[in-house]
């Protein structure tokens, strides 16, 4: 399934992530998943939440630059090799991955968020090959 991700650019300085988290807390926005990629000067915070529009509005109101994109979300067994089936299907169909991150959903399953060039094409190929798509709702 496709999920919306919010990317927020942050200065790489002490307390900046806490400030952003307080904005989301104030507006009662729960985070389902997050990832941070950083450099010495800035970071890119990527978040998944149940209410993307509300989160973006709150972040922009607080002065953050936020951008929304779509990711493919799949659910796999949380065991060695759980990712291999997804990567095999995508690789056999020449679908490159720009980046990915994941979270353990339970003791038996994990969700992987994948940024690919053709999200709709990837979804069709994954479904055709029996990969379980994940829905946030």
C-alpha cells in the first residue's frame, strides 16, 4: 500500500528535534514511524503519521519546511531473511530503491517503507508476487 511520508529539514543542533516533537504533541499528532538522516549541518526527519495533512499544517505553522511524498509499505515476517523476498521481487523487476526504513510491528512482523521511483508500478509487482502490503489505517 502507499503511505504518505513527511520530510522535514532540521538544523543539526541540540534541541531541534525536541522542538519539533513538541509541535506534534501540542496538536495531538501521533508518529507511527520516523527516520533521521543527518549531515554535520542539517538533518532530514522522515515521519509517517495517521494525519498527514494536520501534521504538515502544524509543522508549517511552526516554521518548518515540510514536504510530502509517497512510499510503498510492505509487511514481512520479523525473522532473518524477511526483507529478502521483497528485495528479490523488486530486483528481478528492475525497481531501484532510493531509501528504506522499517519498524517492528509485533514480535512476528515488521513494516518496511520503501522510496522507489515508480510507486504504483512497485505496488502492482509486489501484489502480483504475493508480497503483503501494509496499510496505516
